């Protein structure tokens, strides 16, 4: 029994190595060697629209249409709240949703719930950049 299991395992490993060595596997780097220098990247621009980005699915957290590299979000402070808090007077800044002020038992809190405090857990910045891989559904005419 042990001999059969080992034989099957070796056959499985051997066949997967042969399959991986075939032309069926492709890298995003193309034919470039791993040690080769990568091509220079173009500078991506931030989304430049009316401030809101259309959501792609129901319940999608809103995307961030501006740079956040210099923002700090830690236990001592949240730079996002300087503009997006309800008591902020920043014009055009979307205010934090009321759902962010509820605890797990749906009880209202005076401040943002600790589980909603770290904004970048759900909200991500959006840049105008081409996708790394083409959308197969768009190429099929869907």
C-alpha cells in the first residue's frame, strides 16, 4: 500500500513539473529573465473626475479618488477624519457613513467604531492605470 502511494505521489509531482515546463504557463513579465531589469513604468495619474467613482458591484466600499501616501492611520490618529468626519467643514469631502458609528450589536456610538477606524481595510485609492491582464468578459463581448 505504501509503495503504491509513493508511486502515485512521484507520478503526480513528475507530471506537474513536465506540465509547468511546457508552453502553457506564462508570466506577466513575458520572456524576460528574472534577473533582467524591468521596463520603466509610466507615472500613473489619480482619477480626475467629479470626485466620485462609479461602484462596480452592490455594497462596494467607495474608492478613494486622491493620493493617500502621506496619510497616517494608526491608533493615535486617523488623517482621513480631518476631512471626512461629520464635524469637518471640508467642502466636497464625502462624510463617513452612519454605519461606521455602530458597534457589533448595532448600538450607536459617539465616535467611529474601532472595527471601522482603519479606512484602508476596505477603501482603496484608485488611479487611471491600464489593467495588468485584460478583462476576459469584455473581450468576449459581454
